């Protein structure tokens, strides 16, 4: 029990700091870039360039983790280099140097989450209940920083963005140093070095077509497309929501609180995800999440000037993120074999978050028009989420996927 408690604390702390950084960058990067003198199109371009690195980088990091068999080392290296790259924002202030430092930061940052997710799921023996409890600490980290950063940036200016990020990354690096590798019991006796090499080559040749076959399955393709559309739809929210609320004359604290409302709702859902998994299929959960997300985006320009209705709309984030994220992680965990987990995570995160996020950011930057096109951007987002729900709805096979 003491060992389990220590493991739980270390993993929870890592999730706390990892998502705390997202609580800074997702809502406030646009504010930082706007304060640095960039227009909405340039903001969209910078975010898109950052996000493009997520397409290839996760796969490269995953391959490196598989080759070295040291995923924790890869994760720690990624955090350290991400910290270094983020700190360059103190000196890089013009378009291309700043874009380079942010792209470099994202390149190294992508090494963290896939390895952390795989290590966590293996450490807790695929328990959905324990995973949800560990993951909710990430949501808490997001809330704390979203509120603090909103007020700090309002009081001290956009320069506070960089300092807060450096502090968070420093905390994450320390927590990754405390995580201990999971000890695996050997199940094969190695007779000779030559036999070992041949065995590895044989296993590698078998694993490659195996994962390709998994990727080409109809249900996974639909799952991938739906996730891609969801990430495109999130672009106005993740990239421009703080600017959107600022244009409605909300204070920095109010912006942080509105963002936190959604995360509090997702925490509640994370707590009960174990029970939800027992009652509903993964496909049903994914369709529901996408449909609620579509409603959120369509309603956003309508309810933005009402504190009450905007708060209600933010509660929908529980479905948009918490349910969808938990269900998608469970889908990947059950769809791929143990030897494919890192690559499966990397392909999903790289393709969905990378391509989807980049396309969404670029299109939103064009549509936004420094706030005048906000309604058009959210209509685009709602349409993408709705299309994703339709894709998943018609992807169901006779054998419905359920958790055990």
C-alpha cells in the first residue's frame, strides 16, 4: 500500500504539472501573442506551425522509446528540452524567432504525454477507475493555473506568461525524476546473443503489419476521423477563447473562472467514469461527447454576453473533453496490443491533435478577423463537431465495443 500511494502521488503530480502548462498555453497563448503585437491571422499561423510538429514528433519519440526501452528517459529528456525552448521566449520576440522557439517547445513537449499515459496505464493494470482518479489531478492543475495566470497577465502584462510557464515546466521535470520504472518479469530465456537479435527482428517484422492492420480497421478509421474533426472544432476555444471573452469586457479573473467552470465539470465526470464505462459503450460515449460539443460551439456567440448561460455552456466541457478523452484512451488501450501501445498513442495524438489542431488554428486565424469573425469561427467549429458525431454514429459495427 505505501508503494502504491507513492506511485499514485508521483503520477498525479506529473499530470498536475503537465496539464497546468496546458492551463496556461491553451487559454492564454493568444493573449500573449496579441500583447506581443501580432494580429489574429499571425496568431493562427503561429499556433498552426506549433501544432504541425505534433503530426510527426510523437511517432518519432515513440519509436525512440521502443528502441531504447527507456520511456521514462525519453519523457524526462522531453521535459528538459521543452523547458529550455520555452525559456527562449524571454529573448525571442519577433515573428520567426518566437515561432521557432514555440515550435521547438512543442516538438519536445510531444515526448511527454504518450509515455506518461502508457506508463500510467501499465502501472495501474489498465484500471479505468484508478486512471480517472490520477487524471483528475491534471484537471486540478489546469484550473489552478487558468485562474492564477488570467489574473497575473491582467495585472502584470503578457510578460508574466513566460515566467509562469518556466516555473511549471521546472516542477514537471522534478516530478518526472521521481517516477520509478515499472519492473517487468522476463518471460523468455535468452540462449545466445544471436538468437536474441533474431528473435527481436522476428517480433519487429510481425508487429509492423499487425499495427497497420489495426490502423486500417473500419471502426478505428471512423474513430480517427471523428477525433480529427473534434480537434479542428476546438481551435476557436483553445486558441482564441480568452481573446473572445476579453472583447466582451470580462476581467482576467473572470476569464480564468469561466475556463475553470468547464474543468470543474470535467473533474466530476472523471470521478464517475468507471461507473459510466460499465453502462455505456465506447461508441455511444464518443457520439454523445461530439454532439454536446457541437451544441456548445453553436451556442457560444449567442450566450457569451450572459454570465449565467455562458457558465451553463461551459459545463458542457465535461462531455467535450472528460468523457471523450477517457473513452478515446480506453479505445486505444483496448484496440492495440501491449507492444503497440506507444505507437498507437503516438499515431492518435500526432494525427488527431497535430493535423486537427493545425488545420483548426490556421482556419480560425483566417476567420477570426481580430474578433469580428468570431461567430463564423464558432459556426465552423460546431459544424465539424456535428460531422464527427455523424461519422462515429454510422461507424458502429454489429459487435459493440464495451469495457469490461
